[in-house]
């Protein structure tokens, strides 16, 4: 059965309208948290105040719609707990995105740059950078993203190497989290937490089951679960509602298409 070109535009336009309307509506979808999302939340919730956490923005701009809800809710939780953040990126595209995201969340909680958080920027040769920070973060990143010497930044006096870091949160759409696991996990006893796209979750299942990856927050649903635990619905919750509505709309279109097809076939007989 051929579809009229006008019908195509009606279908696509209707789908866009469904997604847009449901995304903008202030609805709350209460869903139980998965074990790994719960473990991530509990770990951050129980860290002593002023602990230092590395947040590495290891993703491309193309994955921002899925990664940003995860990064925002985790950053909010870290700042609410009065934990200090050392931001960086092992992926060039994540650098400006990471700085902007971290700065926005810091402003929301009135955190001071250099004392409560800082952003070191991007470093190529990511494996060498990961290994080098075990000895001295200052040597790997002599300047921060803004070009200031890290020796002049108060927070860096308490973040000399991995001995001073409570955990690493890797926000990734690829295998950068694997490098954090392989080169800092068992070797330096570092807890690695992954903020991962849904497509990458199964790739990290062996690391999760073996305990090499401490925990993870996966995809839009993971962000929505975390927002529920945090008590503040955000982009993850809205995106999940819009995604669910779009799936139902497509199912209805498929059912209607089959009805029209069989009616047309019956009429031809």
C-alpha cells in the first residue's frame, strides 16, 4: 500500500507535536531505580563533605541529548552534598560542553570556582594523562581550562593525585570509561562510576558484574531514575515521558496502518 506524500508529512508532523507537547508538560514519571543507579546515588550520598570527585566529560556533542541529563543530575547531587569537583575531558568535543555544564550547575548552587570546583580542560593522549595523574595531576594539567596556573588554584592543593580523589565519574558515549577502569581501577583502588549512553550499557556489563566498574547510570531512563532519587524531575524525566509517548504513538500508527491495509485488501476482493 502506497502512502500519500501528504500523509507522510501529517505522520511526521504529528509525531513531532506529540514529542514536543509531552516534553514541555510538567509531568512526573515515578519509576523504581535500577540497582546500579541506586548504588551510584547511595555512594555519592554517603561521601564525606568536601571529598573530591573527578568528573570527566568523555563524550561527543552528538550524544549530548542523552548524556546531559545524566551529567546535570549527578553534578547537582555532588554540589548539594558539598563535594568538590575537578572537571576535565579526555575527548576534545566534551571540553567546552563540560565547562559550560559544570559552570551552570555551580552557579545554581552558588559554588565558587577554584575553591568548590575547577575545570582542567582537555588533554590528548588520554592513557598517558590517566596514568600521569596517579603521580601528579599538576604535572599533567599545569594550567586549567581558563589558562590559570593550577598552583594558584586553592582546590589543587588538596587534589595532588589519586590518593586525594574519592571517585571518578566518566560521562561517556564510547570506550573512555574502559580506560579509566583499566588504568585507575584496580591499580590505584579508584572507584569508577559511568554515566553512559543506552547503546553502551551492554558493553560495560562485564565490568559491572566483575566489580571493576563500581556502578553506572545508563541512558535517559537512568537519568530519570536518578532524578527520582534526588527528588527533582528534570530533563531525564521529561525526555523519558516524551520518548514513551512517541513509542505509543508509533504503535497506534502501526495498528491503524494494518487496519487500513486489510480493509483495502478486503475491498479489492
